[in-house]
C-alpha cells in the first residue's frame, strides 16, 4: 500500500510509494532535502520511534526469553 506525501504516515516520517516508482521517490527526496524543517522533523520522529522500539529495557527481556526458548528446545532434543 502507498500513501501520498501529505498523508499522516508521511508526516510520521514514513514516505511510501509504489515499488519501482523512481519519480515518486525522487520527488519525496527532493521535498525532504529542500525543506530543512521537514528533514529535521522526520529525524526527530525517527529518534523518538527508535527509542520506543529499541529501548534496552524492552528489548533485552525479549532476547532473554527467546534465548531461554532456544536453550530449552536444544536441551530437550539432546536429553
């Protein structure tokens, strides 16, 4: 699915276009590069999203649980 540059998704820092639509990709890139405020806003949004999604307090327990499952599976197959 794709969205126009003015959509809420685009304002959130995600600009999507049809695959292989080089003209749309170029148009969006030029829009970002020609408007300093837009690039800055997208960068701020990206930082916020990265902190939310990859916060160590949230991610580490997920890895620990995954490793427990893997170790349990391996231990069960070798028992």
